[in-house]
């Protein structure tokens, strides 16, 4: 059983925390200024709408001054939101389900990023060196695969891809590496394969890697991989801010979906990609509707792998 739990002391500490930001109002709190908030987000292509929304003044229009702080993934974002270090964050569905299963008061307020649904054309996938002999998910048996967080969205969906191809997912050793370190680790032979998302997917392919699996598509072609979330405390104490943030991020998602070249351009402002790489990367989808139901696919996979012991209340997780 691969049950993922947070230490009891950590859960108690997080639940007891009363530091849930709630935003700080500019102008001395006289009600006349924008609310300043901190949002945690991993610096990858997925969050282009968030940065684009700031650049285009969408959040300012909705009364929000936002500071975006980089995270390594949902495993870091969840405790940071619960403790109040961030008011909102971008986190993958696996981290959010695990948090809810540990009685953390997490609530999803908007979609984050959705698979393209295209095999061999998604914004994330498993890659291996071209001369490794690894060409299909089943070939990942008895290998070492890098993921950004252990027992999370990466290894959960990669295991599923291996099983769907007739392989034994229990033979795979997953190791934790930050996304930016994966291309070099793969090239050095430190790992046999890596699960990467854009912009690192294109970087590894340009270095000669072979794409082995589209693990998100294997889980569900319409899979929303990650979401923007906050806490129940924030919703209860500052519902207007939550409404404003939700409206702003939804407008930003729509703008990015309708203006893909602008979504590409914004990547140069928060990643170290050069213009050639930006032109080559695969963009995901950023819908604002029909993103809850596919999350059940991940919950089912987590149950299968023993990451959680009982089916979560998915309706309670979504606002």
C-alpha cells in the first residue's frame, strides 16, 4: 500500500493556524484600494494565464494586486496555503485530494490546466534517451523514473500508463527531482526516464530524447491536471476576495485560450526559455467549465495505488 499521509503533528499545526492571509488591503485598509495577495505557482507553462492576467491588468481590474511566488509543486503549495503563507495557489489534483483526505480545509475555486487530449501531443509526458531501448510505457518496468514530487500526479499517472500497456508498475523506482534538473539528469544517465511538462518536455525532446507516454491522456483525455485553490477559512472570512480572484483567473484562462501567442510570449517573463524554445513548446488547454468530473479518474487511480484509503468527497473539494 502506498498510502500518502501528512504527519499528524503537521496536520494539527496547519488546522490550528489562524494566519490564513485573507489579503491585505492597500491604502491603510480604508476600503478604497486593491487587495494585495500572494499566490503560489510553479514556474511552468501551465500558469501562463496567471502571469498573463497580471500583465494585461485583469487582476487589477478585479481589485487585486498580486504577488506570484514560485513553488516546486502542489506538495509545497498545499501547506503554504493552509498556513496562510499564500492566499491562493496552483496545485495538482493529487496533492489536493491527499490534503482533503488528511482533513485539510482545501477548496478548489477555478480550473488550472487541462490536457490537450492528444497522444504524443500533450503538454506533459514521459521521456527516455533515444538509445535506451525504452519506447513504450511497458518498457519502463525495472527502471528509475524522475518525477517532481513523489506519490503525486506524476507517478500516479505514469503507473497507470505502464499498467495500461501491460507492464508491472510496481517494479518502477521513482525519484524526486525538480523539473529544471530533469533534462540534465536524463542526459547524464542519473535516471532511465523522466516525467516532464513544458517547457522541459520540449527541451528533452530537442536533446534527442524519445517520448514514451502521454500519461495525462492515458488517465483521461479531458483531465484537468491542476487547479487554483484556497481554504474554507478564506472563503468564509473574505468571500468577496475569493469571488474577485475566481473571476479574474477565469477571465485570464479564457484570454490565454483565445490568445495562444500571447500565452507563449509571457513565458519569457517568468521562465528562462529563449524565444526559439517558446515557439516550439506545446500549449495545454485552459477551459473554465466541465473540469470537475475528470478529476474522479485521478481519485480512482490513487485508490488503486493505495495513496488514499477511501474515496474522497469530490463535491466538497470543489467550490
